């Protein structure tokens, strides 16, 4: 029998507010708390260019477009859902790349559209049930996301990445702290309490302890 999960508070709220996934409230909370989309001094607000890695079904992308009106590059193995987008994903300021963000081909396609003022990744592998395989895969996605940020963020730009317990997460946070003015770990309220996920943030690229 198919497993049916009853929609929770956040999923119902997302549907009502026109987002395909509850994850939008994680980004919203981090934005309200850390000012992720704040214009970077020395650049114009109109220059906002966001890279959304692991973007499908598209809540973080929709939030970005509604919030900034800037340019968005989104990438995922799966297509974005058009159920709530009101035509936004077909607009001239959106570029969607369907592919594996760890592949060289996708990397080249994404980086050719940089630089970015904000890079975030909510990418998560399909779970296999084998926790060491799942941990390795999710850590590889988080590392890949940091490599995009290091390759394509403008000075002062921000970075957010989903991480799961396991892998060298301490090493990842250390690298973020070296590259950004501030590096921190944050678990949004909308994360399921039983979930091992958390988010690492890098704020102010190029002004960290190594910069
Ligand atoms: C939790 S969902 C992202 C939800 C999204 N932030 C939203 O708000 O709608 C994780 C996504 O990561 C994507 N993903 C996993 N591995 C990937 C890979 N190697 N390359 C690209 N996308 C990947 C999955 O296809 C899935 O759509």
C-alpha cells in the first residue's frame, strides 16, 4: 500500500500561499534573520543574480523571484513545477538548467551565467536507506555547492547550503568561515524535528579569515 503522509502545518501554508513545497519557509526565515538578499554595497539592487542549486519543485526559486525581481539561474535533475509559478519560470530573467550539479557539463553551463550575488543549495539526494551512502552523497552535494560559491560569488555575496549530519561537516564550516566574513550553522523552525538536516550560511564572501 502506498504510504500517504498527511500534509502538515507548513505544507498546507505553502499551498495556500502559492508555493509547491514547505521548504520555502526555511529560506524565508533565514532571509528575515540574516538579510540574504540585501543589496551588496558597490552594486545596484537591480544587479541581483541568484543561483539556486537543487531547485525543484521550485519554492526557493519562486520566493526569490517574488522577493527580488532579479535574475535567477536554477538547476536540478528534475524540472521545476509550473503549478504555482503564474508564468514566472517562463520569464526572461529565469534560466533553468536540468542536470546533475556535480557533472562538469552542468557546472560549465551554470558558471557561464555567473557571477552571482547569492548562491544557495537545498539539494538533497534521493535516500537509499543505506545511511553511509546517503551521508556521502549529501556531503558531496554540499561540497559541490560551496565550490560554486567559491567560483562564482561576487565579493560580499552570500551563501546557504543544506547539510546533513555526517561527512566532514566541521571541515565544510571551517572552509566557509575562512572564505566569508561570517560562517554559521542554523536550523530553521520549518525543518522537521526528526530531520538531521541543518543549514550552513556564509555571509560576506571574500572577507573571511583567509581573505
Ligand atoms: C529538498 S528538494 C529542493 C526543494 C527546493 N528548494 C524547493 O524549495 O522547492 C532537493 C532537490 O535536490 C535535487 N538534487 C539532488 N541531487 C541533485 C544533483 N546531483 N543535481 C541536481 N539536483 C539534485 C533533487 O532533484 C530535489 O529536487
